[in-house]
């Protein structure tokens, strides 16, 4: 499985790269803050919301620590998506968050 560190992801965002970041945490976790521009789709909703994810676009999956996002990444990879898990998740995110 492809993985990226939070620092590497932050560099991409700070350089102006347009990224599709999917936050798979629960509502109350996301309410505390998410990566700016990330789309919130809870892990359990991924199968029902595939139509919201562009197959041609690379997806970066994030959760609290990297476990749930790894499950989401594996599921999407099986469906043919280009996907990368954000290792360490929001616990390692040092940049600003969007509330």
C-alpha cells in the first residue's frame, strides 16, 4: 500500500498542489478540525459514496492515526482507485486545521 507522511502531504498542499484528501473519521472527530480542503466521508459510508470519488484522481486517505484510512485505502485500491494512506493521520498533522 502506498503511504505518505503528514509532512510530505503538507509540503504538497503548501506548494499549491490540488489534492483529493478524504477524511474517514467520525463526525465528532472531524468537528475538532480537518486538513483544509479535505472531504469528510466516514469509513462506513465509503462503499455507498464511491460516486463522489473520481477514479481518475489520486485519493489521499486520512483518519486519526492511519488505521481506518488504511482500510479505506485497501478497499478503494481493490476498486481500481489510485490511493495513498496518510501514515500517522491527524495525530501527526502539524499544520493548520479547518473547522
